[in-house]
C-alpha cells in the first residue's frame, strides 16, 4: 500500500524541525526525512545568537520578521522543555556590539532609538565586562540579542514533534520530487511516499530541488569557521560582537568564537588561515582569550541566497510545494517565525502579507541572471 502524508518535510535542521513542530501541533500527518542526523549539519555549527539587532542593518520587512521571531523565543524555551524535556540553554546576558572608531560609534548610535538598545561609554563597558579591550570607544548594549544552543533547540523541536505523531526518518535522503497526479510523489532512499504538501527545508543543499522543480534561484554556501575555548579565569556574561566576529559565552564556561565568511566553499573542514583570522579578531575584542585552552574547531555552510534573504513560500506554479531555505546568517533566530509561516501556508491560513512578499520564491532580487 502506498504511504500517504498530509505533509512531507525534506531536511531535519532547525528549519525543518521547527516546521515539523508547528504542523504536529495542528495534528497534521507529517513525515520528515533527514539524510544524516537531526541537527547534524549547519544548525550544529551555529553560535545561536538571536541577533535581530546585531545582524540587521536596514529597518525593513526582514528586520520586522527577525524581531518577531526573536519575540517568539521568549516563550519557546519553556514550551519546548515541557513538550520534549530538552532545555534549549538560553543565555540571557545580551550583547555588546563594540565600537573601536568614531565611524563605528556613529553607525552603532543609529540603533539608540530601539527599545532594547542603549549606548554605554567605554568606562561603563569596562565596569560590566572588565576583560574587554581597552581600545574600545564604547558599545551598544543590546539586551534582547541573547543566545541559545542551536543543536538543543533543533533536537527539542524534533522530539516534541515526534511525541505528537510526526514520523522522523534519519539517514534517509530524498532524491526526487515528482509533481504528477493529485498528490506529490517523493522518492527517498527508503522508497516512494506521497503527500498533499512537500516542504523543502534542506539548508544549503536545497538548490538541487529548486533546479529539479524548474526554478533558477541563486543558492550557494558561505562557509563559516569557528572555534571554542575554555574560559575559567576571565568572567564574561555578554556576547562581544564586532565586524561580523563574535565571542559567545556559553553556560558551560566555553566561549564560542566565530566566524569567517567564505562564499562558494563547499568543504565543511576549517582551514588554519580561517581560524587564525577569527582568533585575531577575537583578540582585538578580548585580549585575554590568548591564554584560554582550545576546546575544538569546526566549520559550517551557511545557505546563501542572491539577496541574503531566505526563500519562504510556495512554488510559483504549484501551491503543494513549499520552500523554507536560504536562512544564511540567521536561521537559528528565524526558525520559530519560519515554522509559523510555513504551517499557516500549509493550512491555507492568512499570514502577514509583507513577509510573504519579502521572502517569496519568485521575487526578482532572488533569481539568477
Ligand atoms: P541545516 O541545518 O543545514 O539543515 C538542513 C538539513 O537538510 C541537513 O541536516 C541536511 O542533512 C538535510 N538534507 C540535505 N539534503 C537532503 C536530502 N536530499 N534529503 C534529506 N535531507 C537532506 N544563525 C543564527 O540565527 N544565529 C547564529 O549565531 C548563527 N551562527 C552561525 C555560525 C556559523 C559558523 C554558521 C555556519 C551559521 C550560523 N548561523 C547562525 C546560520 C544558521 O546556522 C543557519 O541559517 C541554519 O542552521 C540553517 O538551518 P537549516 O535547517 O536551513 O539548514
Ligand atoms: N550569525 C552569525 C554567523 O552566521 O556567523
């Protein structure tokens, strides 16, 4: 007998898992196929900053969406803990976005009017975080840009979905999506299944399905190299951030330090040169980091798109096929809102049209020349 689902999700990173969770709450009969293990790819490489203010320069639809998703995280930790028993390890210290030059100060002070942002002088920063570099000119304190541990968020979403009936298939790749007939046919390495809806949430590997389905959107990896160190002697409570580099203090005492930006590199092995450049930037922010013991190093592939924004929405010609991919630097932050949007589209409910338009697959900024 052929297996039929309401929805099939391709990819068990944080995006696919968040979608599975939302659909499971709607009692949708859902299967999720993951070619490796849940959360094992880009999701587990991420630092986990919910950097709506730190990462968004323009006050556009993307910023609204990021702020909305950041707010959803406020209740998410307790909700996922109750449903899955997994703690997402939220750390509430917030972030200092550091200024080293007058130009930095001018740029950062444009955020002063935002609710959770306040300007701190050099003296105030050093009083709160005494080991920060003495070369700074001041910093924006961003209370809302806290961080979580991405692997645990992803596992919590997936487990909560499974406990509500979602079928999770690890080590099972999807190779083809066929659009003939009433239901969509999905070929996996374990056989064919059918579904009313299919959601492509395969991170940077989603490009193959776009092509298969006649779409030509830009899709490429932007490799990020990171390392972590053990910090026993130099207390740090806030994330330090400057020039796309960050030092994120985990509850365990580890500091996560990242990350390079290498477009087009498909290897997930870190290189010494990349790690060295990350270390240099980290020392600029926190000189004492040079004395800390190395824990480990790694790299992950951010799913890059033509305009740096994700593709979230329906196939332009077939509403049974949906995409949730290309979250680039902010997939951890954007997972809760993405899960909600895709669930509403599957359920044919109305959602914020501004966001639907901003992330639609066929927006002109997203299509390759
Ligand atoms: P993935 O986690 O890659 O999941 C996709 C899954 O699909 C994979 O598990 C893969 O195995 C599976 N898959 C692929 N092809 C198939 C197939 N054919 N069949 C079945 N399964 C398939 N974001 C933040 O918000 N905050 C941060 O602080 C942050 N820091 C980052 C630091 C680094 C170094 C990097 C690299 C990224 C960072 N990001 C951060 C970005 C974030 O990690 C990504 O945007 C996010 O993980 C994307 O999630 P995803 O589920 O789309 O992709
Ligand atoms: N958002 C942090 C990174 O992508 O490195």
